[in-house]
């Protein structure tokens, strides 16, 4: 059995961390864990999970992931609310990627809401 480290850099194996959310075996209990699982979805190319974890009010029709992009690092800078007893939360992060045209970063403050016990990505402000 091969154990792969989770792309979100939690230190856990992928199957025990974000993989269980991607396989719909569990739901992310906090906004931060949902954000980490969404980063991991970019890293493993799981567009279906990205759509499923996006709030219906702001969700696009589709998500096109570039298979040549490699998302390899996630730094979480700040978390505001978003815990198991909250209905909203903010997560500020920087995600790092490399691709055929070079490397780059995405710095975002993401907004999350919890509906029916499930966290959803609402939107984000990129800077």
C-alpha cells in the first residue's frame, strides 16, 4: 500500500485527510478544512469536488483544470470564524503552483458558509 502525503500539507496521508472528503466519505467540519480540501482538489485534478463544494449561488457551470499545472504548496495566513459552531467563516491563504508557462501564487481571502451542516465555498477576494 502506498501512502501519499496530502497536498494540503496537513502532515496526514491523503486518504486520511482530504481524500475522504473528495470520496464523499465525510464532510469538512470547518471552513479551513474545506479550503484545504479544495486546494487538494486542485492538486489532484478533482473538478467535480470543486463544483460540489461551491455554493450554488456563486458556482460556475464548470471548472476547467489545466493538467499541466502543479499545485504544490499551501500557506494558511489567517482564519476568522468558520468553526464547527459557526455559520460563516473567512480563510486567508496563498497557494503556489508551477506549470509549463512558469510558476506563480494565488493569494485569496475566501468566504465560506455552512448550510445544512455542510461548509460551502461562497467566493473569494484575490489580491
